[in-house]
C-alpha cells in the first residue's frame, strides 16, 4: 500500500512538471488530475494506517478504494497519454508515466486479491475479537 501512495504522489507531481506549452483546457485537465492523485494518495495513507492497525472497516474501504483507483488509473493513463506524447520535449516523461500506470495497475490488482482472500478476512476478524477482548 505504501508503494501505491508513493507512486500516486510521484505521478501527481510528474503531471505538473511540464505545463508551459499546453493550452488552457489541457492545463486545467492535468492540474485537476494531479490534485485528484494527491487527494487519493492522502486517502490511501489514512486507509493504510487503518489496515496496519488491523481495522476490518479499513480493509473494506481499501478494497473499494483500490477498485476505484484501478479504474482511475486506466482513465488517467488514457487522458494523460493524449497530452504527454513521446515526441514532446520530454520523452522520458511519457515513458515514465506509462511505466508508472502499468506498475500501479499490477500493484492494485495484487492488493485487491490479497485484501479479498479468506485468510485476510479471518485475520482482521481475529484482530477485532482480540481488540474487543482487551488483548490489544
């Protein structure tokens, strides 16, 4: 989960690196996407802290957030891919962003699978029971 937060923060910052030559509409779209990436990263930090504490509600919220973020990665990758092309002044940016989107896609799928496993649910329920019994 920390990997997702780091990549989301990096992606959000990278979107803002080269806005000078874009028209107002494209600049507004990229700024909106960047702010959305940073907001999602802060949400993931809060969910990660809950998961690390063994909160089942945080596990469910993380599962939903990763599903939404998975869809967002596909949309954002498509939209930003239109504006940031390999023949631009900074071709490294297009390649790096494409790599980050693919990496986030794979990591999101792995985390969704891990959060959905029965063993994971049993562990979170055991943590809840231990917390109620005063053991934690």
